[in-house]
């Protein structure tokens, strides 16, 4: 097979593969720049499955992290330095898979020195980019915060002092049901009144966790507030020193404190992660700067795809001509030879 | 950082917020000399506020044996170590406060005591210092070589609370009406910066609710004019509660102002921390002065001297400790009686300075 024929077959095979790949939503190349593409998929979004094959359809973006040193309490010293992030959507739901290395699995908070692993995604609630650290007054942000201890409560039921100290002896808790070691659950209604944080309506103190992802709004340091409407779900799994956490949300929630999504839009997004083993909480965390997220559309073909198709068509037509028009082929060969001679002064 | 005035240090100091003093400031005087460590105060608090899930190791009021006891263990020594040299020039503190010694990544120096440090609240009970000389008492010194004493501890409801300053959520607030410092249970997110930065270690983490709690100065009682449970329950009558003002605004017939600013027998605990704590202690007479000076500042000698030789007014006021559940804001001492009055001048309590001795008629002797 001569050079021209090999070239032509090569081009045709590549084209065929490209067309196939486009049809199968496969991506060969991960995004090198910090643009997070939320891949449009047909069918179900893996809302609570970090190991779903569907995630392989989306490109991974490596998000670099820096220690938070804007306001105390700050993070000093080494900690988690990057996250792998993917996103998929199906026009109704959008989900993110966040992965990072963490040798310690910190999922309990029942001792004063226990802090949880956690990860958060932040979106602006205004058109412009608010201050990346929790936004500002009037430039608010929506935060979706996954907590390892909430996940543990959901996976293996509520944990408290009895898990830290199985042999702890307490004679009596008012209105507690059952036998020692008493659990907060099940409880008589009155017992809640004696559990201050729960009685005050603090979502952290509520032993009945429905989701490991808290939906919050913030407008500056210290203003993080649990939203009345909780719209996020997800699931995190730690295996072999790696956390894989899914955080998912419906596109539209009808809540003015939530970021709203639609196919074809771009939106700034930022990430933060906490290593509980390093006693990280609150501002003691690793943070990213704002990235751009583009939500891929299924209904509209984007401009770059049209251009790519046109180029592919032209190349295909050229290949066919080269294969079946020997005169043209000879002319082209002549041109290549002459050009080669021109560029090589030794000939 | 703002500059605020801390009268206990005799100077201005750095604090993250500007100074706003409350209309009234909760205060209490604890007379260490009278305490027998019966822990009735501790149980009164426990049975009122901290009897539920997650509060098993939580003691908002505790009585520890000094110098070795501590709840949490070695809380004071650990913080003092972080503070560096604590020097005074007469009544002006020339060392650094916990706010001034802090690095840029924190609001105040502190540490987070681990779970095990909270688990033995009465560790080293009645443990005295070592008897080194073979002679316990010397004629030259009025104090004992071998000593221990009881330290009664609640939240100090500081004028410049480190818990409040370090809370990144501003979930801790100081009430303008009475200066009581509270953790808002609905907005605390369990970061434990208050546990880490309060030098007295009085905010505590609740592992069941996963947020922090602290002494609330029995505010529902105070709002009704009653003293806190720990103060009401004290069988040794060592405690007196009232309202304190700045030294230059001291009212002579206010019990707190009299004891702290006028008689100067009651001193703040570790004033060098810089939080301007509002529980004041009458230092124990039998303890080496150097030890007391480190704990209560430069006023120790004078306080003990005055307490040892009280005048009629001081003697009368000391008799009023623990005599009523009501808060009395004014007092008067006559030649025979000590009297406490409420805000509107109504008499609440009256006690004789010298108790009347009644000798029973032999006809009625209780002999069987």
C-alpha cells in the first residue's frame, strides 16, 4: 500500500471512529483547561451511585485546591490539593461526581476531637461571580455540602455516645425509650424537648437524616444558612483511600435560594473539601477558585459540532476524490514532491 | 482588631470587636475560703440543665481541687503555657492576652481538649502539693507549704468572651440586658472553635446534638429575679450573685461593686487571659501567694489582708452570702443587721451579724 492510500484509509477510519464516538457519547480526551462540562446523557442520572458506569461518559476535570487563608480560622500546612470532578445531566437532573484521595475515613463526630470529611459545591445566585469565599452581602451563593457523618447516619443508622462508649452506664434519660444504652431513637415526643439543638430546630442535631447533602445559602463569612427547602441528594463511598461522592440536584427547584440549571447554559462553580483527620472544619479547608461549568444540551447541536461536521464532510469528499481520480492523485503527488524538494536544499 | 479597655489589666487590649458593655453585667463572687467541695452546686446544675443524651460528661458547674485538679485536665496550665511570660507592673499587665498572643490564622490562642480530658471531672480531688520540708507550717509565712484548695467554676460571662470572638458563625452572643453569654442552639454548626478558644474551657461539645453548649447563667431564673441554681444550692454559702459596674462607676451599696471595686477582696480568675471574666474569687488564705498571684493577679495580698481583718460593713456583707434565692442589688449594714434590697428598694433579706445565742431553759432540755 502506498503512502497516499495509507493516509486516505487512516483518515476514513478516524472519521468513522469519530462518528461512532459521537453517537455513543464517548470522550477520548479529558479537559485540560478548567472548564467543567456537564455531559448530557439519555436516561437516568446516577443520583446516588458513585461507581455507576455512566460517569465514564463524562470527562474528568482536575480541580486544583489551595488552603483557605483569607479569614480565620485558616488552613495551615499541607492537606488535600486537588479534586477530580465530573458532571452529567439528562435535562431534568444534574449530578456531580467528586473524587479525592484521603487516607483516613473520618465519618464520626461523637467525640470532641472527631471531625468529619466533607465536600461542597458552590454556585452563584447572581449573574456575576461573587467573592469565591462564601459570596458577599447581596452577592449570595448556593452551597451543596456533603457530610461523611450524615452519610454514616444514613448508611448505618444514627450514631451517638453509645457508639463511642458501648459500656457507658447512665441510669436514666428523661422520656427515653428502651433499655440501656438508651438511644435517642426511638423516642417519645417529649424527649426531643430535652435535646437542645434538636428542639431548637438545628438540622445538624436532628437524628433523622434524609440526605447526606445539605442545601445552604450564604452571603459572606459566617452567614451559611440551611435552606427551608432541601433539594439536594447524593451519596459518598470511601474505598482504598479515595472518597467518591455524588451530589445531585433537579435542574429547576423553584427556590430562589437555589442555583437553577438548564441545558446550554454556563455557570461558575467552585469546590471546597475538608479532611476530618486533620481537624478541618469551617474555614479550615481547601478551596478552588471559580471554574466555568457548561451544561451540555441534547436538543440543540452546538456551533463547534456543526463546524466539526462540515470539516469532516470536506475531508471525506477529498478522500473519495483522491481514491477514485488517478489524475488528481498524480497532480497532488507532483505537488508534494516539488514542495519537498523546495524545502530541502541538499537536493 | 479593635482596641478595647480591660480594667482588670489596667490597659487597653486588642479584641476582634469594638467594646459594647451591656446595660447590666451578670457577676458573682465565690469565697474559696468557705468551700468544702460537696459538689451540691455541681449536681444542682447537672439536674437542671445537663441530664440528657450527649451531656453525660458535661458539667457547666464544676469544683476542682487546685493545683492539680482540672476539668478538662490541666486546662489552665495548657493555656498559660501558650501565653508566654505573664508579667505585671504593679496593677498593669505587661504580658500578652490570648488575643494578642494569637497568630494570624486564629482569633485567640487555645487548644481543643480531647474527649479523655473531659472524662474525669474530679481528677486529683483533695490531692495536695508535696510536703518537702518535713514541716508543714512555718512561723514566718502565714501560708502552708503543703496545700490544696477548691476552685468553683462556671462560665465567667466575660466582657470580652473568647468563645464569642472565635465563633466563625457569630452564633454566640452577649445579651445586652444582663451580659449573659449564650450559644444560639439553632445556628451553631459544631465547629468547636469556642471549645478551642475559651481559655476557661466552659463551652462544651455535645456529641448527640453535634453542636456546642455552655453555662447559660440560669437566665430563665435571672429574668425572674432569682439567682442561678448553683448559687442558690450552695450549702456552704460561699456564693453571692449581683451586677457589676466599671471601677470608676462603682456604687458603694452594690454588693458586687463593693466586694470587687471598693473592698477589693474578690479577684478575677486568670485576668491575664484578657477576657475580663465576671466571676470573682476571694482567694484562699492558706495558699502560697505566688501561686495565687498567678491565678488572680496582683491584688492577692491586699485582698487576703482585707478579708482577714474585715470591717463591720464587709463582715455584714459576707453574712449575706447564700441567704436568699433572690438577687439583691443593694445592701446596707447596721450595727446589728445586714440587709439586702431589690432594685426598687424593697427589703429582700435581713440577717444578724452576730447570731443571737439562746440558752434553753433546763426544764426543756432535750434529754431522754
